[in-house]
């Protein structure tokens, strides 16, 4: 690495890549992309599900349809998606409408966790060929705004002309720390709390026609991140708890004929509890206390009978599939999830069972918690997501996006601000 770059980008996920490519292809600025990991993480690495239709992934207070159309085309030119074709969409949409539910029709593509490293390596190689420097396993510790410099974990100091912070969801708290050091105002009052449901593919047959169904229910509840084919529920380590998530491998892999998806409720907090991340931390720790430090799981049959699940519930009798997250602890989700949240999610699941009959088969598994804390809302000083003159914050961690393609688009907007276009 050199000691000075016109632009330093922190985070090699889709937001960072979107910014780096736009700068490298349309300016002569020197660009350094750094990441503390060996390979880009987050949405690009895990499952790599892409949505190409507004408003999915785009916070509507920051984006409009006309603006996103052009930027989604730019993202697609780099990601080269193979779109899934939806069948019987009218049937599902009409059925959903009868129950007061909105079903979005969107263009989708899926890479798979096993194929994602190939995509990431291709993008990094192309970026380096354009002249950008890339430094992985390189962690930024802090920034000196007056000196326009950053300090790395090894103590070295790099100067910049412009700095782009794109840490993604995993860097939610890190970004807060940096914004506090810069005196940047932000709010953190939104969090998604929910469960992940796992069942046999035959019980959620819509996935044969619509890869990642997007249903929006009353009570600010929605489906999120559906995985099918070779699908698995996994746990993700946060600082004080585990959250569950879902992955699926590419269609080249042998199918296990299971499907999983999240049902999330968006919570907007007000005074005196204004921190979504702190609220999530409390709920996550409560779940860990009740389940021995692991995520919790419960069969739908037990939940409906108001009984906790036990190890005996997860045998090979009528409940004819094993959980893919075997480390989860059988228990009673109603002891861990606040009643209002659980009530709205269960109501949405019952409605979904009317739209796609079978999803609430007694063998279906509910995993808890699934928590998304990535809705920092900085006080931006311009439309290019600048938080200070010459410093930008983009991607899911900065609240400018919720997904791969929107994150890529937000990186492009920052690049346009840097280039003055």
C-alpha cells in the first residue's frame, strides 16, 4: 500500500465494491479498498441473493424508483445475474390480496453460498485490473478528521482525500463508534425481530414458482430471505448473542428438499428506549439465557399445543425431518419473545398458511432469535450520503440499503459525490 490515496474505502462488500468500481471506471483517482476479513462477508458471501426491483432493499425516504432503475442496471452489469422466472404469480398475488397481504413481484437472482467465493474473487480481480489497490485482513481502527488520515490495526497511518465507510450489517456498532468520534449525529431506533421457519419444501410449495417470496403483512411483519433447494439454517455470532440466518447452496448441489425463511417484525422505538441495537442485545441475551447459549427451536405442533419442545420432539417419528441447525436448543419461544411481537408474527404465519397451505405443518420448526440491527440513520449532509465533508457512509450498516443490489447502488451514489457528477 501507498501512504496516500485519493479515496480509501473501508469494507469490501457490495457497497464498497459498487463505489470502487464506479471510481475506477470513471475517474483517475487512486483507490484503496480494505477489509478486515480474508474475503468479503455478509450478503455477497452468504447465499448471495439479489433483488432487482424497487423498493426491495431501498429505504424509500432515501430513494425513488427513477433513480434506482439506472443504478440497478449498473450493479447487474457487474454481478451478471441469472434471473429466476416466476410462475403462477397472479394466483398467489390474488390470494394474498384477499387476506389483506401485499405480495411484491420482483426480479431475483441467486448465486449460492458455495459459488459466492468465485464471484467475489472475480470482482476483486477485475477491480485490481482497473488499477485499484485491495488490502484484505487490513482493519481500520480510527480516523483523524483534521489530518484526513486513518489508523490501521497494525499502527500504520494512511492519508486520504475522501473516505468511504461501508462496513455492512456486521459493522453496525463499529460505524456507530466512528460516527461518535467524528461528532456525527445519528439515530438507531429501528430493529427487526423475528423467527426463522424451516419446513419441507412440499409444505411451502410457492418456492417452485417464486424463489424468494416477498409478503408484507399488517403489523409491520414481512417474509425475508427465503432459501430452498439445498437449504440450511445457521447461527451468526454477534457480540453478546447468536442470531439465526438462512443459507442455500447453488442449484448444482444435491437438494435436501427443505426450505427456510424469516418472518420479521419491524420495531420503531421512541423515548426513552431509543437504541434498537441495545434492545436487540437485551432480547438476544434473554434467549441465550433460556437456551444455554444457543439459539432456540420449537416444533409448530408443540407451539400450538402450548408445550415446549424437547429433544424427544426432534426424533424420526411423525416429524419426519431433522433440524439443519442441530446445535439449537429445544424450548419454548413464547418465554423469550415479547408477546406483542410474537402475536403479530404468529398472526402473519397463520395468514401465510391460508395463502400457501401447509407451511404451518406440525413438523415445521420455529428458530429464535433472528435479529437484524442494521438501521443506523446518520445525519447525511448531502444526497450522496456524506456524513462530513469528504467522508461518506453507505450500505446496510449505514441504513442506506437493505440488500446486495441496493448496497451496490448506494456505493455508486457516494462515488458520484466524490467525482462531483
